C-alpha cells in the first residue's frame, strides 16, 4: 500500500509512537522504524507538556548558534521520540499502515523567531473552518506543528489530495507555506517539550 491510501478505519483515533533513533552500522543517525505503542491525542498532549522531552528540546536550542544543520538533524533523530499522527503502522512505511486516523500534520518551518511561531500557533488554533486536534511549537522553536482532524466527509479521499487541499487552504487563507514533506503518510513528527501546547478540549 502506498502513500496515496485512503482511510480504512474512519473511527480510529490512534497513531503510532516511535522510540528515539539510533546510529546504523555506517554510523549514520536514523529514525526508528518499529513503533513502541499506539497512542491518542491526549497522550501526545500529556507527553509534550511533561518534562519527558524538556532536556532534548532545551539542549537542541542551546546548540543552534554553533552547530551545523547536520549536527542538529542528527541530535533530533537520536534524542526525540516521534509520532505518525496519520495512523497506526507495523513498520514506518506507507506499505505498512494498519489503520489510518482522521488526523493530518501541517508543518510550518523556518520562522524568524519563537514569538512568531506562537503568533501563528494562536492564529491557526482560532481557525473556524478547520478542527485543531493539537498544535505545538517545533523542537527548534522556529516552527509550528498543526495536527488537524479531517472532516468525516473527506476521510475517504486520497491522502495526498487531502494534504494538498489543506496546504492550499493555509496558503490562501493565511499566506503561510506548509512543508510539502507532510504529503508522506508515514512522515514522522518529532515530539518536543512545549508547555503551551494547545489541545482541543474534546480530547481531554
């Protein structure tokens, strides 16, 4: 099954969570491919607002002024747990999705400051047409992860098509560019520490 899948289980609200990455035999930092559990939105909120990722997040941000892009990328892969909010996977591959969720991740990167990330976070969470499930600032503090719930009428659509529609909507409505990599159904999302993470009250 490829990344153009449609939702197989529309009432599934779970997604896979993966452990920290590791160095392969070549010494390269890689993300974990085997999930450690299936979780829900409330779990993600509790994790992100707890101290479980505080050290990794604070250390990454302290490294930013002096570290290379590759060093920062390796650190994230090795020190952060990840989630595939788009569904449950037996292995992190589009061919190994066992149940899709109604969630999709919209990723805004390369913002000039954390203050700007907070402004955009608030803007998106107040959107009246799109249901926010979860929204938090990225590990480096210069991006926003917006996890939205796809309307029931659209859940049977092709995933890439749904992502494109959401990307066009955000661009038209707010003039904000969404990372194209989110069109990959098995895209891993890093889980940082963010005490101001927003959760839709319906998931509490």
